[in-house]
C-alpha cells in the first residue's frame, strides 16, 4: 500500500471522525453552557480548520496531486500527533 493510500485511510478512518466527534462535543458543551468563552471559540475554530485541512488533503490525494514522499511526511506528523493525544 502506498503512503498516499495509507494517509487517506488514516485520515478518513481515524483523524476526520475524531475531529467530527470533538467538534460535536464542543458544540454540545457551548449549547449547554449557553455561552462560549473566547478560548472555547478559538478551540472550536481550530478543530474546524483542521477538519477542513484534512478533507482538503483527502481531495488532493484523490485528484492525484500528492506524491508519495509528501504523503509519508504528512502521515508521520499525524501519527505522532495521534500518539501524543492518546497518551
């Protein structure tokens, strides 16, 4: 399996669903609190931006616009980030 396929699978099966869950939780938290702090709004915005960037990467892979070396670098970054998050 190529690095682009690995990256696409990792994003679609791990990262994007995790981000969607975190965004939903943040919306729920804000709704229950009836108010959002500046920090909450910033965190929500960061999650939404990362979600959008991940979707863009998947589209780039599907369009054949990403080479295997670039995919390997991005995949390594996401794996490191996910590993640190799980610890």
